């Protein structure tokens, strides 16, 4: 299992956080996902044989949010 943490720009309310959480949970191989509106972060645990870190970045970007440069793994 791998852990990921990304900084998400543009979340302003719970609805935005739920959209990001839903996107993360749709990625094949995700085991756990959490979104913090107050910290503007999304954390997740995933099976690296089923998904890549970049899959999660793309899922968040596809919802219309921006990933802050210098994201951390």
C-alpha cells in the first residue's frame, strides 16, 4: 500500500470537498480517502499495483480543482 497527500486549490465549501472525495474514491485501487476542507488537502491510501499517484492527481483535476505545485507524496 502507498499513501498520498495533495494540496487542492479552490475548495470553498463542503460540497467541493465531497466532489474531491468522490473523485478519489472512484480511482481503481483506492483503499481509503479523506479530504480536509480547512487544510485544503486530500489524503489517500491505495494499491500501487492498481493505481498510480498520478491517477489521483488527474481525478482531482478532472473535477475542476487545481493541484498546488510541490504536492507531496
